[in-house]
């Protein structure tokens, strides 16, 4: 049993200590500090601005930041916005993400598309610690993606992983509008506005086989709340799939909540080297880029 510490959302605290603010985690190639909306935002000194309830200070800030900076936070023509991983594996149908107008082959934008899709593919096919156990585990399943941003990863997985239903959500209306205009007629793919902290207010209990969140969860205001919300919408035997750069206290918040809910951790894999191999992002000191798989007991 883990030692009991005083806890706040997203961090574990000792009796008299206060955790430092988390560093931003963003693509270094464009000198980015962070991203608005689902990917979080950072100030110049690296302090994280945490999300509040929709309509509150954070909600207003997110929409202002997106309107003001949205086109420059990530390359404007990229549909996949994450650091990517190089797992040494060929992904299926790479042309789905690399054949985009105004993105030059072999460019940094092209690499973000290709290796960002590789991260999605890795998340969608590896259920445990061993990559050799990879299979198309999303096939004919119901998937909820949280913080889909521009929707390119969602569209890619719908095309190659064969889910029955894929609901991609974000808490920024502009992102959802862009997703719907970019992918209007993809069978099985839906885009919806949703708050990661209030999933059970939107979706019925036990309605999804997988909840997927790629490079966004570390910016959520309360990882305990998000884990509980994901647990609520997962069916028995369903899995929560997370990939992000986590500080130790953030990871502890997730693991403690997983334990409290009686879930099983099938994977806790360090992807930092695979992220560095791509060369688009730097992982700050004190942060580890992890793939987490937590399973709801059947």
C-alpha cells in the first residue's frame, strides 16, 4: 500500500510542502510554450495555467488564447498535434496523414504528421508492456477520445483501426468546428464538445470500450477527477489509454485513483526515448513521457 499523503488535484503533497508548478511540454522545433484549449497553455516562465469549470476564468482564457494565438501554436496545416514517437514500426497507410497540401515531404510538419500518427497507432494497438503483443484492439469497439484538438489522429484511427464508433471530443468549440469541416463524412467518426472533467454529465455509464487521451491529460486541472470520469463511462473490461509527459506527483494522482477504483494497470511504459528520437519535442527535467493503460475490472 502506498504511503498516504495530503492530496490536491493533480499533485501529491507532503504535510507542509507545496509542489512546484508543472513545466510546459511542447514542440521545441517551433519554440512553442504550450497550446490553447485541450493541450493546455504556459506562461513564459513555464508555469502552467490550470483549467477551471467551463464558463469560468479558464474557459474565457482558453477561447481568448485560441482566437489570439490559435493559428501559431502549432503549424497551421497539421491535423495531428503531438510530439510523436519513433518506435521503429511502419504504420499502416501513412499517406492518410502525410499527403496534405502545403506540407512538404520530410519537413518538420511532415514529421509531426507521420510520427504523431505513429503515437496514435501505438496507443491503439499495444494493450500491455510488450510491443510484440500488438493487435488491432479497437476493432469493432466504441472509443471516446478526449482532447482531440484538430482531429487528425481520430480520423487516422477510424481509417486504420476499425472501431465501430469513435467519438472525438474537445473542450474548445473552434476545434470541434474545424474537425467537422475537415472530416464531414467519415463513417463511424463523430466530433462533440465535451469537458474532460464532466464526462458522466454527457455520456451514459459503461458506454465505451476505450477512453483515449493523447498529450493533453497532464494539463487537466484534476487528474483524479478525469480518471474517475473515464472510469464511469468505461464498460467492464474497458481501458483508459493515456500518453503524455507527467511529473511524479501527477502520475501518483492517476495511480492512486486507479487503485481506489479497483482498476488494473496493464502498462506504464516510458516513451521518452521514442519522443526524443523524433526530434520535435524536448522532455523537461522532472517529466517522463509515459504510456499508461488502466483496465476496468470486468
